[in-house]
C-alpha cells in the first residue's frame, strides 16, 4: 500500500466500521441503513455536482465535489463488500492499455 492508498483505505475502514457498528449520529450508518437506492442516489447527485463544478472551472469546488463523490463511491463499495484494492487491481490491469483494447478484452 502506498501513501495515496492510505487515506482511501482509512476512510473505507471507517465506512465498514459504521456499517458494522452503526450509531444514530453517523451519516454513513444512516446511508447504509437506507440501503442501496439511497446510496446510488447520493453517488448520482455527487457525480452531477462534480460536472457542475468542472463546468464552472473553480478548482476548489472541483476538489471539494470530487472528494464527496469518492467518499460516496467508497460507501457504495463498503455496502457491496468490495475492498478498494479490487478497484486498484482493475486499474493496474488496464494501465498501459488503450481504451478500445480494454473494452474489447471484456467478456461479451
């Protein structure tokens, strides 16, 4: 694990803790309790906010909204019991491959 992975892994571990040990005042636990549809709605909302921020061109807003999106993606992964390492492994597999080549390598 490298330094960039550390914060992702740390946040993911907190998300899993909130999933497994929910408390009333935990935003993450409330998302987990509300289920997949609520989590997916938040991912969609945050993705839209990233698009709007990028269109506006304000660097700080892009960083802030992208952080929100990454967080909610990690909540989704935690809900589905998919560790971030699986995403990293897939990105490593694709690295150096053209997008067209990668798409063609997927099972039909």
